[in-house]
C-alpha cells in the first residue's frame, strides 16, 4: 500500500510538472530517475496488489517515462509531445496506483 501511495504522489508531481512547472522536468535526469522509481515501486507493490495488472500498468508507464526522457535527450520530441506524454503518464500512474492502494478484493475472489 505504501508503494502505491508513493506512486500516486509521483504521478501527481509529474502532472503538476507538465502543466504548471515544465522547468521542473526539463532536465532529462529527473525523468530517468522518476521512471526508475516508478518501476521499482510497481515491482515492490506487486506482492500486495489485489490484481497483477495494477503493477504491470505502472511498470509499462514507467518505461514510457524513460523512453520519453531518451527522446528528449536525443531532441526527437517537440515540447507539445513532451507535455502530453508526461501529462498522461502522470495521470495514468496516479489513478492506477491510487486504485491499487484503495482496492482490496475479497479473499474468495483472489
């Protein structure tokens, strides 16, 4: 549950950075670190999640954040693509991680 709450906070920070403070993520290193942390938290949360797809989704989105960082490093993305990519990655991470933190299946459904 703690890993999912931390992932939710990281997702909110990514959305905040994309919309209100783009200079916060203008450095590629911050996106790399955020992607690695998202993947690590998703792997950590996998053992306690009610469904496997919660952590799988966050791992995929963490990889997307790293790919976005690589594309920014190589100057292959426009600022518009970087904005929308970061925005949607943050939204997806925040929603899925919060859902995983709050949702608990009944023991008979597992």
